[in-house]
């Protein structure tokens, strides 16, 4: 899908663009003519995307990756913090390592990337930060205390960034996807998929491209006055949360 280009190509960084939602987001920005890069750990990246192998759990790795992206594409103007992991387990059985790993990637990893991106955005006096959360972060889910905690914390992060950097032309928003048709969802037992689908008012799982469209809007000039917002893209599953 091609989007009419009304501005100069921007330097866009999407973490974890090797699969699923992150891949669809990166492809959307490439189709719009932006210079797109990703930080990823393994796998392949979409055509037209500069892939930099790195680990959001490590500050030096994040810094090195950003330096490589800046050398190729210029200062990052749009950051989409998408990289995430799960380590599902019931509360009483969840280990410290299972909790800490999820928080370190999903929350602290996003922080490391936002912190590094903010230096260039402040100099430019413009920027778009989009944090990919989850309906689970606001709705809750059994066996996902770690994941839900990490994803709900992104809301406080975005709103604090907004209060700190809002006057510098920088926006920070959260997108909270619901159940999306990805490889991870496809691996669930059929009966569980059907139960989840029955609880969604829209009656279906979402498509990764539907998340990408909302992210692209939040990164656009049209969304310059949208900041500190949480945008659910969940077919109505999390209404009121």
C-alpha cells in the first residue's frame, strides 16, 4: 500500500521489525517513502529496511545501533518501540528471572531506546515516539503478571515524556493492540482461539497492517496535537480500560 508523500522522507526506527506487528509497521513506513531501520536480534528484515543487530537489554548495544542508523539515515525522527517478549506463568510459579526478563525487554528496553532517540529529537525540535503496548496491559490476563505490568507501565512512560518534551515538538503515544493474526496467535490451540474471538465485539482477530496504519497516523503531521494518548486497536475487547 502506497501512501501519498507530503513531507520529506524521515529517519524511522522500528525495534523488532523482523516479524509480526513490527514487520508490518516497518513495511508501512517503507511504502510511504521513509528511510526505515530496525534493531533486531535474529531473523530477516523486510525489503528496504536497514537491519542493525542489537539487544535492547544492553545500553551499549542500543547506543551502537543508533549510531549506525544515524550514520546511514540521519537522526531518528520517528521511534516505534515494538520489541517485546513473553514468559507466561501463573503468579505463584513465576520466577524472578521470568519477571525480570520480560520487564527488561518490554519496559526498560523501550526506555533505553527512547532515551537515546530523545537526544537527536531535542536538537531537531521535533519527533514522534510510539510505544507498542497491549490490551493486556490495561485489561489484565491470567498468567501474564509480568507482561501486563511491563505493558501498562509504557502508559506512564509516554505521559511523562509528553510532559517533559511536549514543548519541543515531540509527541509520545501508546498503541495497545488486541489479539492480532500473527504466528504467535496461530500457535494457540484452536479452542482457545475461538474463545478469544468470541470475546471480541468485532468478532475477529486484527491484522498487523491495522496496527501499522494507526502507528503511521501517530507519526504523521496530522497527529501533531495528539500526545500522551493510549490508542486501543483491539476490536472493542478492552473498552473502558
